[in-house]
């Protein structure tokens, strides 16, 4: 196999290449193809080793693909060499440090910046929140061996909103588990704020709504997610499997697969439930027959099906749906599934 360096040796630089590759890389990042974006930015830097946008794009590719240690090293190099917009690079850098749970380092870096300057207004809120979270987490690590009663007091004073917004995936899930042990009235204002925040994780909003349902909260709460808005009483919300919008495509899948392939049915229903959880409490705006067909198709693809009849034309016939409609739903689902499991 040709090494990465040898591949790059065969690239012939020409004017304008770097900028075109950066545009391509940013587009690939937008659609979640982090691996392709990484190679686009690397090639752009071969054409122009000091290209600021290519350097920043590569940093984003490292961060988005979870290559955190490489991202950390690259960000430090960019900061040392004054590449790109300082505060944009800084924001990604401290975010990576937080994901690596290097909270003391985040605190040190951001406090040092504040001694010299102010955060830009459009970044200030997020950077201050990250600083406060890191200060809290650093303190929490030092308090790890506190007696249980003191730990409980510290836990009770946690700013849940900031922890759920700015923590790593593991920290957010841990905070969600800890929330279950709190008194609902003490954390309800923070939860309501996050449910009304269209920038917050849609999946985490669903988890919070289900928590309120478990607590049997009757109060109407405002939900703003995925460009849809509404007011709901959590206790009155149906569970996903009992919602009318879920039952119809589920029945279609069962009629097709229950006898023919029960394992595939189980996988298709699991995939569909995850989709509905992502949108909860709103139903997905997708045509029911086509949705069932796409869940069948996707579950078969994930299982590595070698069935040559598994194509849009055949599956459209099986589910009595238009092939063009199935293709449209499949394209929409392809965009959704990139983000569907993001906490």
C-alpha cells in the first residue's frame, strides 16, 4: 500500500489548488464526511503549507472525527505559529482540551487570555461557560475523596445547564443520570431552558423530556428543536411505540418481515425508534409507507445483505410506495442519521 507521504509526493502544486481544496473540505465537513475532509485539507496544505483556512479546516477535521490528541497538537502548533484567527483556533483548542478532561489546562489558558484581553463578543458566552465548567470540574476532581455528605452538597449546587451544554458525551450522560436523583423543582428551570434552546442537542432534549415524563410533570413546557416548536405537558406525552405516527410504519414492517425475517424486523424497528427518539415529541415529517421501506432498506444494508433484489424499485413495490418518494426519504434519512446519535 502506498504510504501517505508517497501519495503527497505525487501531487503537483498549481495556483489556486489550495483554496479549491479548502472549499471542498468545508463542504465535506458540513455533510459529515470527516475522513474525506481530512485528506482535502492535507492536500491543500501540500499546495500551500501556510494556508490559514486549510490549517483551520484540518483542525476542525481532527476535532469532528474524534482525533483529539492530534487535534490538540495541531491547535498548539497553530497558536504558536500564529496561524488563522487566534480566537477561532483557541475556541476549538479549549473544546478539545475539555473533551480530553484537561480542565486545569483549559482554566489556565482562558484565565491567561483574560488577563491580556477580552473574549470576542460572539464567542464570549461559550468561552465563559467553558471556563466556568472547567473551574467546576477541576474543583470536583480535587473533591473526589470528600465524605459522602459533602459530595452531595457539591453535587446539589451543580449548574446543570452548563454541565449538559458543555461537557463531553460521557459527562453529559453522567449528568443526566445524576439528574434523576435530584428534586424536580430544583432542576426544572434548567431543563426548561435547554428544551427551549434550538441549538441544544435534539437527542438530549428528548432524554430530558422523557425524564420529565417519568417525573410526571404536568406543567406545560416549551420545546424548540429541529425547526419545530410546541408546548407539551410531559406526563401526557405518549411513549414512542404508542404514538400514532410510529404505529403505522411499524405495522407495515411487521406485515412484511415478521414471518420472513424477524431479526431484520427487530433491527428495522430499532432503527426507526431511534429516528423517532431524535425527533421526540414531534413525529418525523416523512411519508409513512416510504419511511417503512427505507427502514427495511437501511436495516438490510447495515446487516450487510447480499440480496440483489434489495433496491428502491423492488422495495417500492413491496411497500406500495412511489420509488421517487422512497428515494427522497432515503436522502433525508441519510442527512439525519449522521447526527441522530449525537449527544
